[in-house]
C-alpha cells in the first residue's frame, strides 16, 4: 500500500484494545505524598514504623532492599489495603531486620529462601513441564503456587502431584483451575490479520518508538508469530508489519507502522473518551492493583498475584508439544480470546505487561499471565513514547471507538450482546454494533467492580 499519511482517528489503532466495550470513568488523580505511619511488624515479633507508599514506589524500594539484604531477602509484596511494602526475610539477624525497618517496610520472617523457591521451580520445570500447568512464586505465602488446568488429569495429574510432594512440606501449593490455559488470540475485531485458514485478531499493547526512530507498537509474541501483516479493520489493507516476534520462551512482538508519519500517542484508551497517559515502563509488584485493556472485553482490573511465572501452553502446531513461556506476571484479571497483546497498566501511567494467556473468562474469572513490558523493551530496543509525528495524535479523536454506529441506547446492554462483534469494520474507530452506552458492561458481566488506585485516584472498570 502507499505510505500516505493516516487520519489521526486511526493513528493509534486499538491502543490497549481501544474498542470501548464497557466504558470506564477515569477520575482526576488526587495523589497522596508518601508519609510515615505506624505499622505492625507482627510477623517478626516487633513493632516498627512503615511508610505509606504507592505501588510504583514499593517496587523500587523492594529492588533496593534486595541488593542490600542479599541472601536474606526472600521476596516482597505490596499490601494495597495499608499501602505498605512487606519484605520477607529468611535467617535474618537483628541487624538485617533493623536495616529493613529503617527503609520503612514491614518485615516478615519466613522459612523458604529465594534460592529454595527457585530450586523448587527448577524441579517443576525438569519433572513436570506438562501442557496446562503453571507455577509462580507467591511471596504472600512464601511458597511456589502450582496450578493445573482442567486438561491435567489421570497420569499427568498424578505426575504433577508427585512432583509437588517431592518438594517437601511447606514449599509449594497445588490447585486446580476450572478453565484451560490458552493464548487469547481469536478471529474477530481489533487488530486483524489474514492467515491460511482464516483470520486472527489480537489487541495492541502500547505504542512505542523503535530503535530506528520509527513509530511502532508492542503486542503479544504469539500474535506476531501467527501473522506478519496487521490491519485496523477486518479484511482491510495492512498498516503495520511485524519487525520482531518471540514465542514461546517469551511472548512479545514489535510491529512497525508502514507509514513512517503515523502519529502513535503514548496512551491507553480506556473507553468513554477517556485515556491514561503512559509515561514509563513499570515492573509489577505482587499485591498491586492493575488494569487490563483488551479489544474483546474492554477494561478490567485486579491484582498481581505472582511474578516470574512459567506457563506451559498446549502447542497449537504439535498435538504432543508444549509451548513454555517464562518470566510472566500472574494476575487475577480476566481476559478472553482477542484480548491477546492488550495492555496491562497502572493508574498512574505505568506500562506493566502485554496479555499473554490464561484460563477462564470474564464471567467465571480465572488466572491471566502477562509478558513484562520492561523485558520486551529491553529485547527489542524500543522505547515508550510517541512514535512518528510530534502532534497530539489521538487528541482529535472524539472518543474511543469514535465513529460507532448502531450502538445500544439501553443502559443494561452489554458489549457481549453486540450484533456486529464478530465482523466490526474498524478497530476502535468505525465499529458497528458496539454499545455506546457508558453503563454497558463488557462480556455480559453481572456487575461492576472498582479498582482503587494506590495514589488516591480511581479507575472504575468491569471485572
């Protein structure tokens, strides 16, 4: 296709799955400066002073303490209710505990060291790499959380159970998931590609600037492996081409816009004309509230439940194969087919992850896994920030999915009832059949939930 300048309306195709399938109300931030308050270090048998922190501050402080405490550091997590960082210490002497307390954290003495937990994960990798399984370190329990989906039965289940037991008492927890671990790529809307045997769709994660200065975006690796050329409308002309794609192992793709003049704003459209400006890449912290935007289900929120997760997907090309992805973020945020590649972000504009896969849906819930954005940026050489033109890009867009027609005026309508959901002509731009009602919920949700941000602001989403 010719490299003509794209209309600003289409410049940021489905950023984070721009399709507004369930509107979210974004309130102006009311950030609270960090302040000291009394905290109870009950687990260590002493009382100290713990600081009130934002989740992003907690992540940075945890990284510093990990260097200071060395082998005594056994993980950390964010207590979102108290807005405090909890640090696990193993075999910590009084000096170690004092050092941690001086940093303003809650100290908790635990049994399992980081080395022990990593060794347990290594044993699982060697003996129990079974399709439909996952494991991640959960610092809140100081154990490895092992999950098996509904396909792990019979001899496979026995093998997994035996492996977990061999790790010893108090080292791992095994649970069963009702769903099936899968990547969330599907035929439908948002960003599209035509492949042999039909079409596929995914969601755009974050707009970035490639290392050569050209505008690009990040999405899931399994999307980039599945197809090379991507469009912003079903059966439309390609507007972006995969430059790098990694899956399995990791799960990220760098896709460059074909028109070098494309304006690609660094923001996530959360629906109802609201956007969150993306200002930085952020590492996830267990316990923090995060938001996911995807083209199928819109905006949903939840908490980070594990880090450095390993997921063993059933291979789509080999019936007897396993596609293993490492280093993922585990959450309880729901997702469905078509949400793959969509953005996981924080209230204050931190780009955290790209939707990889999981089990369940946005009715029953489930586990969801995300490729860390920081790792994807480092691997591709891309940087967050407006790609292409220096203008406001999406600033001229009237709303997310700005040209929707045929939307439902019924306040009880849900995005899951859209008459044109399977063959929308535009990703977040020219949708037909999309609900235009701000109270509509994504995916036929029975109710809505509110995710409280750690900086005092709030972003309401369907859950």
